[in-house]
C-alpha cells in the first residue's frame, strides 16, 4: 500500500498459508491500511484498529499478542502493547522514518536511503550495544545490534507525519486497592476470562 503522494508505504508479507483464522498480512479501508504481526483474540477485531481515531487506545483494549502498523495519507503509526512480545523497531535516515517488526530489515532499509550512488548498503553494527548483549546475554535497553535502530518502548506509539517523528508512551492502568471476599473472587474471574480470551485463537491450531 502507498499513499497517493508516494510519501508513505506499508509493506507486509507472510509465509503462512491462507486461513480465515489468521489475520491478513495487509488490510485496507479506503484511505487507511493496516498490518498486524501476531494474532488477535478475534481476527475481526482488526477493524477497530483500522478505523479508530486512536489506534493505540484501541490496541490496549484488544486481547492477543500483536504489534500494529497503520498508515494513511498523512503518514503512519507503529504501536507496541504493554508486553511488547511483538516489538516495533525504528530508524531515521534524513527526513525518512522507517519502522518494522524486524530490526535487520529496518536497518537495511535505512542504509539504502542513506547510501550514495555506487555505495553498498552494508550492515553497520552498534558495537557498544553488542558488548552489553554479550556481557548480559540480552539487551538491557531498547538498543539493537544495528547502528541507528532502536526498539520502541512498551505501551508506546510512534507517529510519523511529514518527516517529523513523535513517540508517546501511554500510561499503564493504575492498580486499585486489593478487594476482599467475593469482590476478589469476581476480579480474579475477570482476569482468568481475559487470559483465556487472549490465548483462545491458539486452540484452533492444536
């Protein structure tokens, strides 16, 4: 999908077989396009992400394990949930903002934008970030192995408009006072139901 002026592109692909239980790699609704890596509790709920005025708030209300990439004629939004199991990686190259769910692909795309005619878009590694990974066995920050590429923080929205990049981290819900007795049992029941709803799509694939 691309905007009419060619300034915004959304690319999606999958090696999964066509299956109504799975999200389509790319959904369109008029002027808006949506890509959702991962899965939703109900694939039909992707329409809420596609049409919502605030896709970040909509994502917070949906069960599943997913990231969100939504583009329109003005630019694009990339969204992580609180758990960030499906991360978003981003980089800038001049006035171009690139986001994706694979850090290497984001890096290679950024290098391709930056390179001069005749140059190769070689991979450049972030050595300080790599040494932290080697010492700890995992990244202790939002760094990646690739120069210029970072992971979007959990529960955040990256918004790219007309060459400008804005990142907003949405506030997590505030914990209420622990209830007692029957209220506690009801609250636990809601939690169990929500967890079951989140993983229910997996039953179809067992």
